[in-house]
């Protein structure tokens, strides 16, 4: 489509009178700013998720012999289920929202929109290659981090690979280039099978689980005793910041720090050399109330935080930090409306964060349509390049933090494999289920897929490069003893290799969708 034929606009009708190059530049700036917003809400989403998974229930056991009572605290969330549902689903929610919005606005059309499937397949490639590339070099030089529960990872990996095989089958084998209601329904239901299989493996159910024992991770845990510091109201800001820093550091620690728990440790976010002293997490809600802490969120959103960077003698770093603060401040102020994470075990903040992510995804969808309209670039190309990279930012942050702060590689790699499964079973399954259900009721017709041949080709390329990626991870386990870290030179060689696989996927998929090959 030529730029002269594009009569759509984002804010005002006057946009149409601008040149195609100017419009493209402005829309790209808007897209980049939306991705900054996603990075801002991601931090708040992670804190809320950590409070959800920290929830425990009290179990009282009475010894029938001596009648002694034992009080235990058991976690509500199973470790594997939390990884697959909360972590993977939450970090994939930008792509899922975008695909669902794309499906809803195409309800009644015989053809499915291209942004959703393209973004989700492209996101899977970004998750598998660039995020693995980052995670493998994150550990310190010589430090190795390995998967301690190979059984659960193999189950997650199987369902991840099967998801893309399944997608190719329904696109090219059963009903070529169309999707039926039953195919879409089966796609969604397989997410439940993934959860069930992972839980069975984690609990080592007989005849279903792989007979591989986990190492290092305990089954039970007891939360550490709280030792709040009682301070005056003038110290609320410091108290709040201390609690918030602890929350961020604990994002992926479903178990509390305990002597019997060597697999998970808590690291402060502040530089160890900083003069700021971290204290135990205070009971700031009991001391000051929810309103005061919520108000503090708005104060923090607009002020410059006291960090070592601010005290740096480098004027360039200071200027860069000020510019970044100015860019992020509007987003942080907006997201300060998300309730504090401690309310209702973090569920309200968790849901509100997802709602904000959906709102940003809607804006991203509109901007992507305009970029495609003005430039004439195929929507699929924009989807699995720019959109996939930008919306996968939460996945990148999640896995990087897990690789840095856990002594194992379980959550960092599980987030990647699980996110790829969620992308298909939920991210593509739910939107197609919406469209196929409407078409079945209204027209009695299946859902046709635009550029199904290009999408199928991308799936084949992704599957082929995925084998190369997983093979290297297995080889690293056999040679070095761990998937992440290890000798610095080999870690960087692995990183470059993974990035090359991503470039191969993007280049070949773009050429195919554009009709060049």
C-alpha cells in the first residue's frame, strides 16, 4: 500500500498531510516510547508477582503419640506451576494482549490478522536466541549455573517444541491455510495439559514423570521471622525503599532465605560499596498504613532516587540518567496508580499491571498498523522483528534477573521455554478461538490465515534453529557442567552463536514473507 493511500491517523487528522518519512519517524518514536513503558510496568509487575508466589498457608500437625503440636508454613504455589503460569504468562502478556486485541478487532472477518501470530512466533525466536545469549554471559567469569531439575525442564522443553509442531500441523496438514474451531480449542486445552504434566513431574508421579531426581531445591520451607524496625514517620521513604528493594531482589525466590535452602539466595540491589545500609523488611503497612505507602509511590515516581550513580563524578552519566528519568517519569507516575503489592498478597497489583500492559499493547497495535500502512512493509515483518523484540522485553528482564540472582539456571531457562509454550497455547490459541467461534456461529466458515505459507516457513526455520540452540545447551552441560556461565571466552562464543541463529531466523523469515524467496 502506498503512503498516499493511507488515510489512517493516530491522534489528529492533520497527520495525513505530513510526509511519509516524517510520519514513519514519529510512529517509530511512539513505538519506542511504548516499549519504555513496558519496561517501567515490568518492574512493578515483577514485585506483585513475587508477593503472589510468597503466599503461604499455616498447617498444624499434632503428634498422636505425645500430643505435641507442630506449626508449619507451606507455600501455596507449586514451584513449577508458578514458573509456567505466573512468570511465563505474565512476561508473555504483552504479546498475548496484542494478539487478542488484533483478533477482537478482526472479529467478523474471514481472515485472521497478521500482527498476532507474527509477533508471537517472532517473540519465541527472540526468547530462545537473544535471551539465552544474554543469560549465558550474565554469571561472573568462571561461575557455572546449571538446571537442577532436569525432569521438569525436559517436560517444559517437550511441550515447547510440540507447540510449534502442532501449529505447523494445523496450518499445513489437517486443514491447510485455515483454522477450525476445534483446532483452536485443542490448542488452548493443551496449555492445561502442560500444567498438569509439569506438576506431575515436579511431584514425581509414578508412570508419568521422568525418573530424574532434582538436586538442591528443598520441598518444604519456613519463612524467616520478621524483625521490623520501628522508626518515625520521617523515615517512611527509606523504609519504603528498603522494602521495595528487597522485593525486587526476591522476584524469583519462591522460597524464603533459609539455612536449608542453598539453591536460592537474596542479593541486595544496592551496590555493596554504597554507604546506604539495607535493613530487614519493615512492617511499613502496620506502622504507616496503606494510604501513606501508596502516596509514597507517587513521590518516588517523580523524584530522582539516591544512588551511587548520582554521586558519580562522570557528568555524562549524570546527564544520561537525568534524560532517562525524564523519559520514564510519565510512565512511572501513571503506574503509581497500581495499588501497593502487599495488598491481597499482590493479586490486585498483579491484575492492574496486566491491565496497563494491555493498554500499551493496544497503542502498539495501532502504531504498527500505521507503520505498515505508511511504509508498505508487510505486517508480518514488522510483527516478528520490531514488535516481537519490544514486547519480549519483560521476558529478557525476567530471565536476566533470574540468571544473576539465583544460584541455579532453572527459572532463567524455564521462563524461556515456558514463555514459548504460552505464546502458542494461549497467545495464538485464545485469539483464534475467539475468531473461529464467531465465524462458526455467524457464517459456518473456518478462519482463513493470511500469508499462511510465510508463517509455516517461519515455523520450520524456527524449529531448525531451535535444535541448534538446545544442542549447544546440552553440549555445555556435558563439557562445562552447566548451561549458563563457565569460561568467559566460551560464554561469549555461545552468545554470538545464539545471536547468529536469531539473525538467520529473522532474515530468512523476512525474505519469505516479502516474497523474495
